[in-house]
């Protein structure tokens, strides 16, 4: 049987792609069909790979759910460590962006 999911760089990905398994699983849990998921993430294709990823999730649900929880915690840590710019600096940056000349190709 072909592997449809690869574990690399600390995460799960659709085999041969840069599409994270998280994307497929979350769409599936939201009720999207494999065909709809493929429309949203065409790089995950062909369709058999999307089905394979869903089967991987269903067969390893406990492990994947633990991974998703870990990812959520990491994201919360990143957001908590995010530096908020002082309002005066934010205003100056907005003003500079508004007055900047458009780039030419």
C-alpha cells in the first residue's frame, strides 16, 4: 500500500507535497468532502491522496489529535510572545505605507 502521509520536519504532510495534514483533517472535521478538500488544496492531489490522508487520520486518530493539540499549543505560545508595536509607531508605519509610491514592475 502506498503511503499517503509523511512525517517530516516535526509535522505531518501529504506525501510528496508541502500540504500539511492539519489542513486536510480540519476540513474533513468541518464536514468537507474529499472532493471539496481537493478543490481547496489542489496541491494535495490527486484525489486518492486526499482519501489516503483521511484514512491515515481515521486509523491514527488518537495520535493525530494529540499532534493537533500540540500544534494549537505552539500557536498559542507564538501569539502570546508576539510583540505589539506601540500605537505611535504603528501610526507612523501606516502613514508611510499610504504615502509610499507604488512599486513599478
